[in-house]
C-alpha cells in the first residue's frame, strides 16, 4: 500500500479527533448520574430533616400543653399524646414514643420525679432522680419535662440506610401553678 493510500485511510480518524459534535451528549452522560444522585440524596435528607423537626415539635407541644394546666388526669395526658401524634403527619406516628414527667428540685443537686406518664416509652419511677440544665429551676420549683424519640426509616435508603433515631427533651415551667399535679 502506498503512502497516499495510508493517508486516505487515516483521514476519517483525523476528522473524528477534531469533530466536536456530540460533546454535550457525552458530558451529559458523565454528569447526569452524579446530579441525579445528589438530587435524590438531597430529597432524602430533607425528608429526614422534616421528620426530625416534627418529632421535636411534638415533644415541645406535649410539654407546653401540660405546663399550661394546674392538674391533669391520665386520660387528658393520653389526649395530649394523641395531639403529638397528629403533628407527625404526613409521617407515620407509629415510631413516635413520648413521655411527660413533672419533677421538683429537692436541693442544689437533686431533682426528683413527682409523676410520669409514657406513650410507647416507660414512665419514669416516682421518686427517681433526673438531671436538668443548670439554672433551670431553684430549690422547691418544678418543671414539666417532655421527651420523644422517633425512629425514622427512609423510604429510599440512598443516603440514610437503616433506621435513624431522633430524640428530644424539652423542659417547661408550669404557667399558672408551682407544680402540675395528677388528678384522680
């Protein structure tokens, strides 16, 4: 084969090397999977964040509603727990566990449980001690403590495989009395 024949066979390959058609399609094919992964990851993160915020709001609402009362019955506490479950919508309320307790500072280092009720969580034992943030209450003062846990299971499991547990604790002082009591 002559030198001219070889050059004729190489021409299409040279044109291919300088041809810019289809570059955008190749770039898109390389970037699309990464962008789609980020999109679904961000969507999953946002869903988890919304579930965490709703669980937090549920615990805060339970503490707030109990702290506004002078006394509550066990049935009223169950009603308040149901309100906490309604706040979780559109997420399932079944993984939401809540507990509300009233505690009084006995001395500078001891805070004792006066009463406690749980919904999916075991109630704290009356007379048991807890730790509260420094400066929250003085000796003789009481606090309503609400706790919640929520086991979030992502529907797509791309970025958050398995179950993620969110937990929250809120402390509120009683609004109208020194101590919220349990009524018969």
